[in-house]
C-alpha cells in the first residue's frame, strides 16, 4: 500500500502539478488523481479476468497488489493457464472455461479484464458491456475496423466504461513529455519517427495435446494455430496490432488527430517458417496538418530497440529514452567555446564554395532528462489503478476510449495498405461522431 501511495503521489507531482494543468483537464482519468481521490475509496471492485496467458498473467499480478481490486473470477479455455490463475488467487477466484457462464453466474461482478487473442476481443467485449459490466480490453481492440467501431458504439449505447490497454497514457515519463510538448517546448511538431525492433521469431513451443479437448476446432485447426495465433492472419495482424498500435496511439495524441492517408510495405523477409503475418513493416502516416509519422518494425534485428522520436523546430524528444534536446543549446563560456572551435577546425581554411555543402551531423550531446525521477513501472500498474478508480467512481474515460479506437484503426489501415499495396484513406464511416 505504501508503494502504491508513493507512486500515486509521484504521478500527481510530475504529470499534473509540474507546470500547467493542461493534461489534467484533457485526460479524464487524471482528474481523479489531481483531486486526490485516485483509488482511495474503501469500496472493493469485483473483477473477473478473461484470458490469462502472458499479458493476462501480468495483469493478474498487478491487480493482486491493488487493495481495491477483488479478483473473484478467472476464465481461460486453456487448462494450464486457468489452473495457474486459480493458484495465484489462492483458489479464492472461481474458475471458468466459458466467459459467458462467468458473466451469468458470478453475482455482483463489477468489471472484467479481457486479455484474450485479438480476434476474440470484439465479441467478448460487446457481450460483457451488454451484460452491464465495466470493461478493460487489451489493445488492439479488434482484428477489423468495423468490429472496433461496434465496440465503441456498444460502450456508448450501454453507458458502460470501455478502457483500452495503452499503458503509455499512464506512464509519468510520457505524461510529462506530453505536457512539455503541448506547452510548446519543441514548437509545432513537424515529424514523428517511431520504430520497434526485435530479434525474435515470436514462435512459442507447441505442447502435445488435442486442441479439440478445450477449443473449437473450427476456429483452431491444431495446437500450432492455438498457441501461435499471432503468426496467422485469421487471428492477428502481427507487428501492427501487437506493437505499432502503442506507438501510433502516442503519435495520435501528440498531434491531436488521426491519420487521413496511409501508405506502407510489408514482407516476410526472414522468418520463412509458415507464418502469414509480416516480419518487416514500413509505413508513412499523413495527418491533416501535413505532418507525417514514419513507422517501421521488424523481427530480425534488435540493435535499435524501440523509440518514439518527436521533432519540431525548437527541439527533439525521444520518449522511450526519456531525453530531450534543444535545437539552440546555450553557448559555452568563452574559453570553452574557443577550445571547442579549435578542436573542430572552425578556423581552418574552407574549400571553395564555403561550408553550405557540408552535411549536418547528428547531435552528440546526451540531452536532458524529461523526468529526473525513475520508475520501474511502464504505466501498466497505473492504468489498472485508473481502471479500478473509474469503476469505483463511475468515470467513463471517453477520451482514452477515443485514443484506443484511433490507434487500432491506424494499425489496421496500415495493414490494409500493405496487403493491398495501395494508399489507404480514412473512411468517413470510421470517424467517431459522438465521442
């Protein structure tokens, strides 16, 4: 409990009280923390978790440390995952293999957290919302844009909460960067570059067994497709929905809009193992004000890792690294500047034509930290605290729902551009009218 209070106090200080309160007025979930009410009610929120694989397991670990969260039910069609989850709750949570039975049979269930494979998100989310539950659904929202739109429409029609799992919107480092950007630290943003590089085939070992013993064989023809669903188009959009959606959400928020045109190219140029989703993607997203977001991701080299580079005429930020640079750093004191000039040959004779043709070199200084303090949490714990707080107070977080929706749509339209080899424009029917 002490650690949670420290984390919340830190968030309030760095994301809200430092400088302007712009973010607190824009992001509804932050208002509760600004008012000092974040997760402090004595009311327990009764939560059921649907899907307890890798991500669902992590969420369960976090929720078990939030005093206001009461895990009363766990659901997974895969027996090893279900049994592990029940043990983690010391068998206090009731186990289910059918989420519909969980929704019907668990009395006073306030909320559900959905961390199932992508292709099942829409159906489970809509069923839970119609059953009167508040819903946290992992990104991306759905496999096709139309299903994502139906999820939003159902949340609005029922009046229930639908929060999408984009933890960067709860990460103090990112929140502080957003605040500095909106305050004009970089000037008008003119380009964003983002990338996510891994050197991993994403393939998991397939255990023995008959998939028909616990899953629909019409959906999963064998254990390979059940375990490695991320690699097949029937269930996944690969790098776009698993990784790109996070960074496109960041870009959308910073630019205050969504892309209107997308062009991209994707390929399977390394992992020739029967997968159907790309292991290498490159895209350009064009926004209404003329700004472009350049995105790439690969699964065969991890040297550069992941980053979001935000650039404007006044400076640059790298959000993952938590650093920022000014385009006009302060001049060095006289003698130091003189030594620097001599070392870099500024007083040497210049070739005919002057220095205008000399290429600009990358900035070599280390920049300044966006935040001086460091947190181990990437925002996942805070987003779950925010979800519990929303269920307690009735807050709907519609701003975050719009963020999750447009990040999903951008990811899926990027996929469409790659598979059709065409420039794709944002369809008018996918633009939210009432949120």
